[in-house]
C-alpha cells in the first residue's frame, strides 16, 4: 500500500475552525483526521501541505518512521506549531491502519482498557454567580456529571449563550498581564461564582476552572485558597505554561488537583513537567502535541509518575472520536474535554451523521474499524473558513 494524495479542508465550527486532513492510498483506503489551532488555522493548513511531498509514495503503515522523519527532518524541532501538522497526519495514518486491519484504532494500541470514557463539558460563566449557577444546572440537565468554565470576571460576561463556550470577554481587560496589580477582592468575587454553582448542582458534580495562564504565582495561591473547600475537580493552567518552578510551587501549596499541558508538545516539551510532577493531570492535546504516536509516549511517561491524562479537546466531532479511541487504550486516563453544547451536537449531526451520546456522564468507546467516521463533504462545504480574533 502506498500513499497517493493528501487533502485538506478548513471547516468552520461555531467559534473555531478545524482542518480536516484526508490521506488517500492506492488501495482505496482513506484515512481522516481533524486538527484545531485557533488563531493559526491557515498557517497550520500550509504546514500540513508542506509534508505532502515526503508522504507521497510511502507505506502509510510505517507510522513510527514517518513521525520521526517529519519531526527530525524539519530541523526546527519542537513546539505545538510544528507538532500540530505532524499530529494531523499521524492520526490519519492510524485511521488507515485500522481500516486496513478491520479493527478500531484502540485495538491497535492495546485497548480497550475501558468501554466508557468520562467527559466534561464547557459551561458559560456568565456575568454573575446566579447566571453561572443557571448555566451549570443546564449542563447537568443535558447529562453531564462534570463541567468546566473559564475564570469568572476574566471571561464569560458576554455572548455566553450564543457560543455556549466560556472563553468570551469578561469585565477584566483582555490585555491585563499576570504581572500587573490585581485586587485581592477579585478572588472573593470568583469564589461567589463557584459557591453558587456548587449549591445549585450539589456535591456530586465536578466543577473545574480554566485560568488560561492569566494569574501570577501569588494570584494562583489566592485562587486556590479561595476555592479550597469547594471540592474542585481541578484548576487548569493557573499560571503561564512556560515555568515549571511555578507549577511545582502551586502543587506544594494546595490540595486541589492542578491540570495543564495543552500548550506543551511532544515528550520533549512535557518531559520536565512530568519528571518534576508539576501537575496532577496532563492535558496535552492529541491534535497539537504529536498525534496518537506522540501522546501515547507522553501518557506512558505520565503513568510512571502517577499523573492522569485529561487531553485538551474543545475541538470538533472527528477530533473527539479520535480522542475516544486514544482514551480506550490508556490505563491512566482521567477524563476527556468536550464542548457539550446543543450547537456542538448539531455540528456532529451535520458533519458526521451522528450525535454525541452520554451515559451517566460518559461517552461510549467506538467499535468501527479505524476511527469509524466519515465526513459529509456537502455539509462541510456549508461551513467555510471564518477568521477569528484571538486574545489571552
């Protein structure tokens, strides 16, 4: 079997664009994958296409060799920009191998270790504690047992209903830097949001907060102290992701689980954080960190340090299904991120002809060959690229 073509298509998915990659072979088997990197969609598409000359004529089943060649032969190794293009191709190759063998991808990886994957959804923060509590209840009513919002006051005060995603503007300026003064009173106000949500949904529902690295180290301490008695599921990226020492100090300061990793790529980017046990939960994104080949190595390294996996995945339906296969094969898996909104469910139905289904807050592991997914090309054509502004 030889690779004959590599095709890309940008598809707009509500608040982000994805790049769909399809790798064709001379035996009529096509592998598919999805990648998302908000703010860099056009760049990522071109980076993927630049790897096409290398792939044409190659055996698609020699996945490890192709990963190493794409990584090393670029010379400029490292970082999610480099790893995202590799991720998209790597995952499509795993899909080809699964379809060729007639088994789901997770079987090729040694799974399943589980039949159902716990998931969490995004919950719009809103402009007040009462509004956040209402949104949290709505998520529970849709069947979710775990929810996450972005940091109240920093995000979520506008357009929350239209996007069903909490990464919208808040009352604190988008340009505010983590090194600038922040009133301690803000942390009391943030606590009010989570207190209201906890009272609304009860003690059994997981509540998590994503800080997007917006806090200083001492600000992160104050946030952890403010939320410590609310039984948080985790606090994500409380400080910027570059400094391992800051994460180690936060780990030593609080009993709340600390999660991070969406901006770390390959085992080389995550190695020091894992070895220092700087996080409890590793969130590297399957479609940005090196694909299945890359993330499987990171998961094994994390397992040796008793670190759980909860990959970043505010992505589209194909990426979510890819993640379910990965989750099925990883023993130290914790939970999968999903958007989980009504609008996102409609995108699933439109693009791949199925809707996400929950069973006690979990998604079923797919059992079809490969990833078991096919893109509706006509539906995808109705979602052309839309530019998106980005901020911290």
